């Protein structure tokens, strides 16, 4: 096992303090990140809602088209019979 000295311990503590001061985000920075994340999530939810509403509108249009096709086909077949 390596010799543990006051100097080595001091060096490690200095490195730790430097890391914490330079690399670990502050509480204010973390709050700002969470606020941005919350905003992004809300925007995403709104976009998904708009997409789903658009898909619902498309489904309604397809139902209308299908109904019109059935009516047209029925009328067209009726003309063929005569």
C-alpha cells in the first residue's frame, strides 16, 4: 500500500476542490436546466397533441371518403343493372 502522507492528502483535496468548483453544476445552474427541460417537455406534449388531433382529422376524412366511395359504387352498380 502506498504511503499516505499529509502532502498527498492535501493534493487530493485540492484536486477534489478544483473539480467541484469547475465541473459540478451549481444549484442555480441545475434549476435553470430543469426549467428548460420542463419547457421542452411541455412543448413536446403540445406537439404530440397537435399531431394526434391532425391524425384524428385525417381519420374522419378517410371515413367520409369511404362512405362516399360506397355510395358511388352502389349507385354505379345500380346503373349497370339497368
